[in-house]
C-alpha cells in the first residue's frame, strides 16, 4: 500500500467521507483515526477513539471490514 509505505517516513493526512479508507488499518493502528465533529458552542473539534470504541472496532475487525462497522454502528456517533 502506497500510503502505508510513505507514512513510514512522511506525515500523511487524509480527510474523506469514504469509510472504505479505514479498511487499510490493522487493529494496532486504530489510534490513527481522528474524528472531527461540530460542537455547536465551540465549533469543530477532534477526538481519537476511546478505549471502548477501539475494543468494539477490534472485535468487529476479526470477521468484517472496519468501514462496515463505521457505517452501521455507533462508532461515528
């Protein structure tokens, strides 16, 4: 994968509305996900997955795509 190889020596930032980009991640790379959301009082904010979300994602990734979990669960809410 081009992006994974390049990210070893370069910082790469990807923004997308396509959850399929998550499918290149391994279970030990979930810290790389940063979710942006609108806080009506503060504006745009960013957060990493919390431990509960990471645990649920890892369980899901055992048999399915992370992108499906993103689309059909509470991960992005």
